[in-house]
C-alpha cells in the first residue's frame, strides 16, 4: 500500500494507494501516513484514488481531499495539489516532517479523523 517510488519531476518519494478501499480504511491509512510522517524528514507522496464510477456514486476524492486540506491547515503538509490528469486520480503532497530535531508539525487540536 505505501511504497517507495523513483524520483523524477512527475514522481514522488512514496505512494499511498487507496484504490479499492472503503472510506473507513482509507481514512485510517491516511491517519497513519500523516502521523508517521510528522517525525520523519519531509517527503513527497502521491495518494492514488479510484476513478469515478460510471453513472455517479460516491468516491473517496472529496473526503480524502478534505482530510488533506485539514492536515495542511494544521501545518502537517507544505504542499497539496491534484495529480495531473495523465497520472490518474488523486493528490500529490509534501510533508513538513521533522526539522533539526524539533516537531515542525506539532499543532494542538488537529484530529485527522474529523472530516471538517
């Protein structure tokens, strides 16, 4: 699910593949990813999601996007953007990580389980 990728202009250090997951499992995977990366050096990560279902239906795109925006507001992410259309559905982000022995992402009140 979380694997190291080759470096390059369109690539990231790691990929979190949430395809095929329900919201509860995707949310827990994101919580683990964000928490783990608070204490590691900054890194770029691609979060992959399923394509929209033909005829409509709920996808993870909005709930995952809301969680990532909230993480950015709380200082856990330095950048957040959509993947280019030719790279699939998902997000590209960069974590703040740990800088020089201090917790750069320490922000009281952040609850990654809270979608608002």
